[in-house]
């Protein structure tokens, strides 16, 4: 399917027509989580954003190699060059091996992503599995003259780099401003300037994760892994690099500098950044008491939550905002998303069973609707606009269901494509996935009860049949007898 796709490129600060490096194969690299704690809301947004990008490319007929890494070493506290490794710290506090921490939280992250219907990436490399590649990259940057060794550590020489290339082009920071804004170096004597960043750090005696290198027994700097692993799996030049806006500086800026210093070019054609999530207008943070993990959202077990929210509600809620806009979580907003999703998913089901009227005239808006939806998705993944058009399709399904309008087979097929291909394949909305195991149990039980009622009716035991109906109603389950059998819904 040949469709023009426009993406906003952080590097050029404008929407650009996407042109792949290789005609049929798109390479995407996305910074994944540092696995030292439970997956939280902050992980859901990039997870879902780049999942839709992945799905959209595949739907448009591209082969995609989607690489999303796991950071399991080198990410120090406060995203800085000093302090404890985040994973090692967690391991110390929980008296575990660092790789036990990594394993446990990687599994939990995968589990949360699966519930959100986020497809697994094509490759999920770990930083600790690519130490050799990272050491080779440090050597290349040293050989190119853009790094220096200092007491067993190696630092990137930002000032030297800036004389030949521009440091700060991605985040729009100007190095002169950075120099005037940096405080005097305290306890970081190994560096020439405070804005230089570590490529390799000599391990202090208490640092438990370390590897031999030409410079010291140590560990790689946090930014290095993404340069090394994206090059290994996608080549020196690749199409798209994504991540959260919070990673733009310093992480991606440093990555871009490392690429340029080692290969003479940045190598990434489109940089994409999803915006952040706030909670009731505030930044999410442990100290604010509004740090919500995905498990807490799914179960409702958090003082800030009025109820549980299904993974599909979270997914739908995230897609109802454009990925470059901020998104504010609140109970009211999530409840609105829950209602909207329910309506949408009902139409997913109904569209399959609405009856076709042969010779019915085409419904005017339907033919254009599909185009409008694809135009929105291909306009820098404008999922909120696409969803708003999908609600127009929902209305049409409902009108056909209410018999206010008749539909012909062609129009019905378009509506089915809108829900199946756009809603299901690209946006990843589905009914099954939205069901927690609890809802599956409820479904099974209600169906069993309805079965008994059917039996009562077959035995002409009307009293029993009515009793079952009334009891169900009392606990919030409405049942409706139809020609086909019996339908049930949870009342509002
Ligand atoms: Zn990264």
C-alpha cells in the first residue's frame, strides 16, 4: 500500500516525508527501560507510541526491524556520571545479584507490555551483553581524538567535538550557554569540563558490575550502549531513533555526538520523541506520592485511583492524545476513556453482525472516512484525529443497528476494515486483551448463569427464568432476550 507518511523529526524540527534508507525495510531503534523497578505509566507511553509506529509501518507493507534495548548496566543515579548504578543499588537494597534484579523486572516489564497489547520488538538487546562492542566504540572515539583517558576512565571531549561538529543540535542547547551554566567541578576532577560525559568509568571497589578493558576494570557510560547496539543491529545509518522527550538531553544528544565522533556522521535519519505524562497536572514522582505502576493501575490498588483501569483503557487513553502532546492522567479522564473504548469495542463486535440490505444506497460519508483515518495516521501518527473519525464509524454502525439507516455490503466492508485493520492491527485495540483474568472469570460465570436460565425457559419454568434475570439485574448485569438468544451487558 503506497501511502505517504509524514513524521516530525526532532533534528530538523519539522514534519518530513518519510523516505526509507532501504526500499522495503525500516530500521527503528527505541530506548527501552532501565530495569530496576516496576513498569509504570512513564513506560506505557513510549511502549505504546512506538508500537503503533511499528504496526503502522508493517501495515503499510514495510518489513521492520524494531530494536528496543534493555538497560541493565551503566545507568547511574540522577542520570549522571557519578553515583551508584541504579540496578546495583536495587540489588544491594534487596540483597540480590544485579542480574536477578534485571531478570525480575525485565519479566515484569514484558508482562505489562503484553497486557497493553504492545508487540515484542524484533530484537531486544541488553547493554551487559554488548560490552565488547562498547569497548570497541570507546577505542574508535579515542582514536578519532574526541575522547581522553583520565585515571582509568574515558570521557568524551565535548569542547573539542564542538570545534568540528555541533554539540547540542538535537536538543537545541548551545554549548556556550552550557559552559556559563555549569557549576565548578566538585569531586569530578577526572573530567576536563563538567559537561564532558563518561564513555568508560573505572569501577570503584564497591562497584559490583565491572569488566576488564584497556583502560581499567570498569563499566560503560550509559549513553554508549545505544550507539553501540543500534550500529550493531541496524548499521551505521538507520531510519528512526525514538524515545521519551526526557531522554533527548543528555542521553540522545550524547549518543548523536558519539555516532558522529566515531563514524563522521550522526547516522539517524529521523529522531522521534514522545511527550511526557503528568498526573493531575503534576510530574510523576515518588516524593509526590503519585508514582503509579502499571500493576497498580490494572488492579486499582493505589490511593490516587478510584477504580482499576484495564490495560486496553490505558492504551486507548494514551492514543487519544497525540504522542508529541503532554498527557494528563486523572480518574475522570481515564473513566471517560473507558466509556469511549467500550462504545468503540461494541461497534467492533456489532459491525460483524449488522445485516446488509442489497441495493441500499452508499452512505455518503463512509467512503471518505477510511481515507481521512489513514491521512491522520500518516500525518505524524495523529491517533486522536484517527480515533475521532473512528467514532463517526461507530455512529454509523449504531444507526444501522437501530435500523435508522440501511447499509450495503460494500459500505459494511469498509466499516469492517476501519475497525479490523485500523482499530485492531494498527492501533492494537482489542477486546480480548482488555480483559484481565478477573473479567474473563466474570464472563464465564455470567454465561453459565445464562445457560441455566435458558434451561429453565426450556422447561417452561418462567418463575425461575425471571428470578435469574432479576438477580442478575440486582448485581448490575442487564440481560436482553433476542432472536439469536440472550445478550448481556454490565449496566452503567
Ligand atoms: Zn538509549
